[in-house]
C-alpha cells in the first residue's frame, strides 16, 4: 500500500498552488534535518500532516496546543494552516529534540509563531491556563500514549467549545483492539477511548489512516 499512498500523495501533496512548493520544501527539510540529528522517524505521515493543516484552516484556528513535538514536523504542518498572527504552544520532554525542532521552525520561517515548553507534558499541560479571551481552537496529542487520558482531559479543559482535539495513533495496526496487549501505551489509549464514550462534553470518532509506513488512526473529537 506504500505505492498507493505515494500515488495519491503525488496529486494531493504536490499541488502547484502559489507558495506550496516552499511550504512542502520546509517539511522535507525538517524531516531530513531531524534524521541527520538522529531523531526517530516517527513524525506524522505527509497525508496526515496535510490533514492537520486542513483542519486548522477549516476551523479558522488561531491558537493550537500540541503535545509531543519531536523535530517539529507536525507543528510546521499546523502552522502552515494558521493566519500570520496564529500561535502554537507545543510540549516536549527532550531538550535535544526541542533544539532540532527550533532549527526546523527557523528554516520554515514560522519560529515566531511557536512556543515550546520542555519537560514532562503531564506537568506542563496541567499547569497551562490560557486566558479566557484566548482559549485554544485545536489540540493535537501525539506523545507518550500511556498519558493519553490525562492529555485528553486537559486538552478538553483548554480547548474552546466548537474546537477540535485530535489524538494520533489510536489504532496502531490493531494493537489497541488486541486486548491481550496490556502494555501501558495501549492501555492508556484504550482508557481514553472508554472515557470519551461516557463524556457528554465531546463528540468523537476514530478515523483509520494509512500512511507510507503503517496502518493507524486518528481520534477526532469536537469540544461541545
Ligand atoms: N508530533 C510529532 C510529529 O508528528 O512531528 C511527533 C511526536 S513523537 C511521535 C512523540 C514525542 O513525544 C517524542 O518527541 C517524545 O520525546 C515526546 N514525549 C514522550 N513522552 C513525553 C512526555 N512525558 N512529555 C513530553 N513529551 C513526551
């Protein structure tokens, strides 16, 4: 299916719209620079990153919260969907990865739109208190999966009514549905899904995704 994804990407990701070649070059540069610094190649796939950009544009997002930065690739996709005064706050555990992300944002020309908080995202997100006038319009959760229940609960607290919360890797080639797999990461995502089932403050679905590397899925939720 990798061939199939590349085939479709060749139409939808290589559009000739003004400025698009530069935007895509910034993504490719960030991927290459991250690999050159030895970061694991676990950024969102290109079709998924483009989807994040489209969601940001669709809802007119101006403030976005991200959990799990790595080399800043998904942040670049999202920033490319924001207006010039749009802002991202992103949370990352590793100082070394944060440094690479900052280089990538500089090269992409969007560094002024992104603030990174380095440390354990459970502590960072719990301490966030955006002003009432500027809640987040969108959250993208993509860090340690065992903490997904906390990240989702806190994102719900921080995202405005009508805003969107997206969580990556909720299918993982079927590992989440395999109840014999009791690793903390799978249990964390399962617990989050159970929480959402009972939660009257959100409406949500899972969307299966096939990237170039894997079969996985997003959780897409709206804060009611
Ligand atoms: N969203 C990124 C992208 O698509 O370009 C990929 C993020 S990667 C899958 C997950 C990141 O979460 C890693 O960089 C890892 O260091 C970070 N992470 C893991 N546990 C964390 C924690 N407790 N607090 C903050 N970040 C954490």
